[in-house]
C-alpha cells in the first residue's frame, strides 16, 4: 500500500491538501484537508448588515459576485426588503455571466490540462487538426494555417524554457489518451478562451461598475440606474453593448466549448465509471423569474438521495448542520453534534502538526473546513447537482441538453454520476445560461420602454424600521454550488454571521459518524497508474472546481494586525 500526499493541489483557488491510500493501482481511502483558516465571519460581528456584502465579496477573488448576492439576500430576508423587477433582472444577468465566464475558465485553464497533453500537441499535424476541428464545429478559426501558427507559438514558448502554467505537469503520462491533433486543438482554444473571457466579463463593468468585486449591490435592490432618457444610466446604447457581449458569450460556448467537451470526453468515456462520490445532491435553486420570496426559479431547488432521479425532494434548509469533529474548530457545547448555521460558531482551535508535515493524523482533526450535512447526510453541490435536480424535476431544456450529450457520447444516464458527468454538466449549464440571458435582457428593455425605472426598495433601508432582533438566510447557486449566508441582526448590528460555501460541502472532512465528504468519497476506486504522478486524483478533484479561499482564510498566528479597514 502506498500513501500519496498532493499538497498543494494547484489550478484552484486557495489551499487544498489531498492524502490517499493506493493499493492494487486504485485509491482505497482518501482525506481532504484545507490548510488555511476562515476569518470573515468573525470580522463581520458588530458591523452594519447593509455593509456585509462588501466584506463577504472579498472572501474570494475568482467567484467575485457570489458572496455579495448571498449576503444581500440574507439581510433582505431578515428585514423584509423585496427588490423591484429591474433589480432582480440586473442581478440575474450579473450572476449568470459570472457562472458562464467561470465555467469556461475552469474547463480550459484549470481542468483541461488533466486531459490534454501539451507536449503531444507539439507533434500534431496542423492539416489533420484543421480537419478534426471542422468536423465538430463551424468555428471560423479552424484552418491549417491557424493551427500551424498555434503549434509554432507553443514550440517557441517551450524552446525558451518559459513554460509558465505548463511547467511541472505530468506530460507523457499513460493516462493521457487524446491524439496529438486533439491536443493541439485544445491548446488553441485554451489561448482563445483567455481573450474571450476578458471581453464577455465586461458585462460586469457595465452593470456593476467593475470586475472583480462589483460595486452596484444594495440591500433592497441595485445601485445601477436604468433610464432610457439619461446618458449616465443604462439606456438603449448600453443595453445594445450588453446584448453584443451576451451573443459573443453564447457563440463561443455553442461553437467551441460544447464541441470541445464532447470531443475530449469521447476519448475518456471510461471516466464515466469513476468519481461518483456520495450520491446525494443538494441545490438551493437560482434565477428568480418573478418577484417576492416565493418566486419560481429558472433552476429549481431540491435534494436527490442515492442517485434516484425519479424523486426530487423539497429542500428544507432547517435540516442543514455543520460538524467539527474532524475540523480545527471547537463548539461551546461539544464537538460531536452539528449546529444549524443560525446557531453556528466560528471558534478556531488548531491541534494539528506544525507545517511542514509529512502526514496528517486523520483519526483526529485534520482540516480547516467544517463538515456540512443535510439531514445527517453528506451532499454534493455544484453544476452536476443543479442539472440532476433540474432533470429530475422535468426542466424541458435541461432534459433536452442532457439527452443530447448522452446520445453524442453513446452512454447511459448512469454516466452522469461521475467525474465525466461533472464536466458535462458544467458545459450543459453554461449553454443553458447563455441561451437564457437574452430573455432577462429583453424583460429589462421592456420595463425601460414603459419607463419603469425602479431599482431599489427603500422601505426597509432605515434600521429604525427593523425589529430589535432579526434573522435571515440568503441562498445562491454559485458556479461551484450551493452557497448559503445566515445572519443574526441585533439592534441594527450583526450579532452572528455564518457562511456555508460550496467547497465546504464538497471538500469537508469526515463527520462524527465517520462519513466521508464528497471529495473523499469520489476518490475511492480511482485508478492510479503511477503513485509518484497522481494525475488521476487531480482529474476527479478538479472536476468539482475547488475554491478553498471561499471556505477558509489566512490567519496570522502571532495575532499581528495585517490591515485596518475604515468604514465611513
């Protein structure tokens, strides 16, 4: 038996350590450890709830809008504020574009190198690459000359020895299966996606003032004015610019991203048999289609247990708890029972080894992540969960797209519950959102044409109108999955604040019943051809798109002041 340590896991946000036991060429057990402490929840105590979104948005520099919207919704839920239709539509457009950009970046820049051998691409025939590209898409950048230029650029890059993101990889690994031409095509689109994502995210600059960390969120609405008669507001000209960017996003997703996913997956269909994980899926739901707290959602909420797509349970947030029996925290009432986030505590207590260390004591506490549970069960969250719940709930377009992908790959529905299924689900969701965004923009334009320019519910802005104590929860389907913020407001200030983020659900350690979290469970049974080059472990872990910065943050153990933020 071989003990493998992957630390740090790269091409993610934050610090993640994976330890695994390999026997007979397969993973027999695994442990997921986050190696940094979270501090935002403590920082928020005593602050004005209306400012919380600006602080929580800084939890992560990748998923830049997600904590803002979850925080805003939590405070709105607590004080009873209801954003008007234009604010709802602006939010939908902003958070959907965040998901679209994030998913494409993940596939090409964070995950593709687990499947694509850059060194192999150097030996590709540009003419055969062009023929392959033209056989799967009518994307214009598919000529022999174009791919010859990409190959020459790549060769010059390698010859200079400045490998950058392509250094320290497992090139030539026996788990790579793509032919040289498919590798060259993927490299070309890797480079194109860099330029594409920089352009389409300008939607955030137009609607939110900047990216990252948008400036236009407000409790009760948005700060982005909409008025067809004002040059300094969103008007016909700016909406036309947004529409152009939305069309550009859809074009690349439909003609490059989806064909690439199908092309790459066709060589790795055996990975439909690995990485299944816990088999339970949780979704908060997203993209309200109407106003008010009970509005229908474009992507439905729900829970699936034991991979049973015939039964989507109604989500009950009261059943959510967080455990710390294997986490470097302590609870005032003892560490064996879970706490609902409304009663959650952030009491750090590190008991692990002093870094650097060769091995964690996984029989004790071994991670800075807590262990979220729903009705006592570990749950996977993310694009796969969203597409499974939407599929099981009968969402027509999701059923159509899932059926299309399964047919193209010639695999059955069971392939969804896998590493490959996560990759496919993320692509399906991206296409779905690029199709839907135009509808929200149309609705916004129609409201503006009627001179409905409302963007803010001011009735609950003054804290003197709030009850002495109020609690609220805000839910959001972030790119990586179900994100929840819970706030307790007392006398106009934050008394307690808890975040349960997607990578906490997925990357959390074992609980008091020794149930593995989704990362840990998904790795069991994963083949490992070479324990010194655990590429296969990275494939499954990366399929979740880890963001450990959302789960934990830097702590100075000497308690020195690192920065001081002054709020006017």
